[in-house]
């Protein structure tokens, strides 16, 4: 790392903690996020903006559901499946939740192995994460197909309030898009990890910048956020 | 250029600092024991199962809603704090990211009042209430 030369070595200067730390970091007339690289800070800021997008979706769903005088379809029944002769409520959504949580677990461990420069384990765990994500999207496609076959449309459905369809397709569709993009992102980074780009500091194709294992953590932030959004969708749309 | 600084001073998890970090590993970035992630993973499974059971046993009313919200907040907290490492970031970042969503809660309040008013008008003038 030739770039190390220009910065101080090893020991980091003592920094204030607590409220004085916040004031000192933000008032330093340099960079507010002292030990966070621009890449990670920008991912966090992007995730914050994405939080607002999903908040608006969930809010519009809440407003539609609270203000309609027509009964809201019961999600417990709508998303029930018959498995082996048993009628199990909401089972598909529960399985999807566990799949996504498992993918978050493997992602967290991939970040960990990435910082230990364990190239092979990191790449494998990232690919496992991507596989869980693809499974999730597949189950969502199944769910959409089932509901469309049963006559759910954005403008109406057989069971009650017409806004059920529009909320459902909007919220889960946007979330599924995020998962799909995440899977692509994961596979792209896993390929670089596998190839050893971050060990030999190979320069990126678009940016000509050297990569570091930190990109695994940044990818992880995005992926955990997708899981985080699902926690809220699961609670507020499916369980409520 | 700033990357170097980041890599040099990534926060070390307290137990790892003394024992592991001095070993072969050049501890850079977020270093925490794998066990921590497995424990959190386990808790996320337990909490998800609990929230599913709320539906499975068909709980209703305020008990259902409060349980759903409690499990939701706990899961979200675990994911953000441990998986996304927010617990180890400096407060300047944590507050910059975690405080703005409070504005959403204000928005929620406004829309609750608004939709109750809309519902009231619909019941009064347009619909036969169900």
C-alpha cells in the first residue's frame, strides 16, 4: 500500500467519545465520518434514502388500509398453503423470512472472513448468500403467480379492499427488485474476491481504483438492509 | 488515500484486541468473533418464529399488534447493531443515519390522523360501513 505513506502510521489518535465526540467530528472542518471510508459512508447514506422510499410505500399502505371502509383481505388466509393435506397459514412467507435471515447470517460471516483475507471462504459464503437470495426471489415469483392466478390485480381482488393488490405488488415488487440487484452485486464482488483482486490490489475495470476487502462489508450493508426492509414488510404487511 | 487510515484503525472487538489480533491476522476493519454472528443469527430465527407463531395461534387486538411490533423492533435492532456493525461505529455516523428516520415517525402520525379523518368522511357521506 503505497498510499499508506501519506497518512499517520498504525496508532490512531485518541478521539473524543459521546456528545463531545459528535460535536468534534462534525465541527472539524474536514470529514465528519472519521474512521469510515467514503464508500461505506455513501452506502449508509444511500440506505438512509432507501429507508425513506420504503417508508413512503409502507405509509401509503397504512393510509389506504386505515381509511378504506371495505374490509381488508386477511393475509393469513391469502398467503396460506396446503402442504400434505394440511392448511398452514402464512407458511410461504415464514419460509421466505427464514431464507432471507439465513442469507444475512452467511453474509455477516463473509464480511468477517473477508477482513481476515480468507479469500476462498469469503467467496463461497457470498455465493451461498446469493443462492439464498435467488431462492427468495424464486419463492416470491411463485407467490406472485399464485395470487395473480387467484385474481389479485392492482385494481381489485376477490376478497376485499381493492388497495390490497396495489400495495402488495408495489411493496413486494420493489423489495424483490432490491433482492435481485443484491444477488447481482454479490456475484460480481464474489468473483473479484475469488480471483484475488483484493490481495493483489488489482485496479477496477470502471474506476481504475484499487479494491479492498472493505467492499465485502459495503456489499454486506446493502444485503442486510434488504433483510431489514423485509423485517418491516413481514411485520406490517403480512402479520398485521 | 483515506483508505489507508481506515484500514489501519478499524475498530477491534474488545476480546479480539489482546489475544487474536496480535496473532497472524492483520486485523483490519470490523473484526468480531464468528460466534457473535451465530448467536445473533440464532436469535433472529427465534424472534422470527415467535412473530410467525403470533399469526399461527391467531392472536388478536392489541396483544397481536404489540407483539408484532416488539419482535420487529428487536430483529431490526439486532441486524443494524451487529450485522451492519452500527454498534461499533462512531456516534457521528450512528446519529447521522439513525436519527433522520424519526422524521418518518412524524409522517406516520400525520397520516394516521389524516386517514382517520378520511375514514370518518367516507363512513359519514359515501359508504355503508361494514
